[in-house]
């Protein structure tokens, strides 16, 4: 038990330190903050979820002592608790045959973990509304003010003077676009960052020999059947006014991440054994990193895979034509 506590203590201090780095405002600090969940993931996956839970409590205590209650609360809601929960789910498993230990285990499906990340990303954005403002309009006004301040800093425009953008862009139009786009993009980004941290932590713990579950084949994961219904329903409902449409828009954007990942899984599986596979996969990831619209294409590819089971069809075709 002592080792669990010590691991939790170390992970909490490390996670809090990475979170505090954001205060410097540098590009490096943003990168460090992105990996703030990583120590909690490593502790939870390598030393069971109790170590991760201790890490969350330690990190929150450190941030409360060095900052204030709001800082500690923000950490618990956005970093600590969701990371611990995803790691806890990742280690859930049950024996296929209680009377036969050799029968093996059924582990929590990767697809459901990805859906949980999407739900948590959407929920995180929604829970910030009452913390930031008393209504959706006030929440959007706060985003508008923050973004306008950002534009003034970036363009060097003094207070009281109109912002002028390079190239003659309309700052008002860009600001209103940001007010609409930033919340759903934040949900999608949080989901992506959490899954990247979970994957990195899994690789680290696996290398150390402490990963309890077998490493899953990421290219073979399946999303639950209800996933597409939720995404399509949320997309349709996003045209509704008020908080209902706002919530639906965030959920729709967040659920694009699982389907984009499914699209990548299809590319991995579909190119297996083909000439130039590395080049094709590398190009897909490079485009994903430098062109945001690639996510939209991958999302549609993932939806097609979800509906038509293209990977299964490819596998059947290869089995019947082994030389093709």
C-alpha cells in the first residue's frame, strides 16, 4: 500500500507542476499543460486506480495551496477526475469463465473508452457555463471579451481604438465566429488530448511490464451502435435555439473525434500488406496535424466504416484471395 501512496504522491506533484506551467503563457507551457493528465494515467494504469485517485487529490491540494479554490476545482474537473475515470474503465475486466482461470479476460472495449472521452469532453465544456456565467448569453459574452482582448494583444491595438487585422479581415466577424466555434472545438480538443495521454501512458506502463490488460489492436476497435444515432441526433438538434442547440452542437462536434479515429483505423487496416502503406498512413497523420478539415473527411470515412463494416469486408476478401 505504501508504494501505491508514493506513486500517487509523485504523480500528483508532477501533474500539478505541469498544470502550473500554463501560467507562464509560453508555447512550451501549453505543451506541458497538454500532458498534465499523463502522470495520473500512468499511476492509475500501472498501480491500479487507487494510485491515480491519490494523485488527483495530491495535485488538487498542491494547486489549492499555491493558487486558490477555483484553480484546484478547475484541475479536478478538467484534468484529474476525467483522467482517473478513463484509466479506471481501461482496467475493467471480467473472466470469461469464473471456474476456469485459463479462459482469459474480457476487457473494457476500446470503442467505449473513446466514446467516454467524447462524452467527458462535451460535459467539461457544459459544466463551465455555470462556473463562468449565469446564462448562455453571458457565457458567450465572456468568450467574446476574451477573444477581443486576444486580438488586441496579437495586433498591438491600444484600448479604445478599433482593431485592424492584417489583410483587411473583419475583426467583428472573426470574433463572432470564434464565439460559436470555440466551445465545441474545446470539447473535441479535450477528447483528443485525453486519448493521446491515455495511449502514451499505456505504452509507458506496458514497456515497464506493469500493464494488466493486453495491448489492444487499435485498428480493430468498434464503436457502440448507438454512437452514430447520438451524433446524428445531436447534429440535427444543433439548429435549436438556446442551451438545447448549444449542447447538441458541442456533443455533435465531440462525437466527430471517435468517428475520425474509426476512419484512421480503416486506413490502418485497409492498407495492411500493401505497397507504400507507411507513406499513406504518414500522409494521413501529417494532413491531420496541419489541416483541420482532414478531421471532417476522416469522420465521414469512419461513419462509412461504422455503417458498412468495410474492414470486415476487406478481411473476407483477403481471406478468399490470399494472393491479391
